[in-house]
């Protein structure tokens, strides 16, 4: 399994619209509205990097209100005790 965190900048007033478009994508596991340089962060899971590449090309990159995406591969994950 491959996981990435993607930070998104969206057009002003369009965050909820973007969230609704992302919610229908099964690989998008979590989303949060955040403060700072970006508006949304999401965790995406897939079976391979190629699957996630195709997901961005065919779906996520086509969401019109998204202005910028900055994605990072998760290489190790810890949880609290």
C-alpha cells in the first residue's frame, strides 16, 4: 500500500465544493480544513504509485477550484499508544 499526504490551495469560498468532489473518490481516506499556507490536507491510499498517479491525472487534477497541490509520500507512520 502507498499513502500520500496532499496539501491543497483552493479558490476562495470553494473549499466545501472541493471536499464534496473528493469525498466520492474511494482512495481519499481523510480530509481536513487547515490554517496556514494551504486550505485542505488529505490522506490518499492506493495499491501502487501508478494507481495514485492515474488518480491525480484522471480525477483530482481536473477539479477546477483547486489552485495548487503539494503531495508527500508517507514512508513511515506511527500511532499514539
